[in-house]
């Protein structure tokens, strides 16, 4: 091979190597920025979770969920009682309708006897 061909090959290899190194440097810079962002977000999350709580954050949430569950249980029991009360009122109204129908039939029969 001639010197010109060798120089061209070396120059080409150098150009490819520099291009690959440039891409790697760019990727490493991106990774560093992403890592920095993750560290910053993690620090902010830790501050929100720790945030001078005297109790464990999970235990505190568990007790709040239990309290909320108790409220829902009370509401459910209240609705069951209300449903029973409404059922009783409906039974009363049905009884009144039956009584009204019987009274209406009796009044009609008395009126028919009186007009005869």
C-alpha cells in the first residue's frame, strides 16, 4: 500500500473513532443530566415523606384509611336502617290502600242500597 492510502485509512479510522467518542460523550452527558434529575426528585420525595413526621408515614396513612373505612361502615349501616324504614313505610301505605279500597267498596255498596 502506498503512503497516501495508509494516511487516508488512518484518517478515516480517526474520524470514525472521534465520531463514536463524540456520541458516547453526548450519551454520558445525557445520563449525567438524567441522574442529576433523579437525585433531585428523590431528595424532594424524601423531604415530603420524612418532613418531620413523628410517626411512620405508612402507619399514619394506615390509621387514616382505617378511620375512613369506619365512616363508610357507619354510612352503610345507616343506609341499611333507612332501607328498612322505607320498607316499613311502603308496607304501611299498602295497608292503607287496602283499607281505602275496602272502605270505598263498602261506601259504594251502601250508596247502591240507598238508591234502590
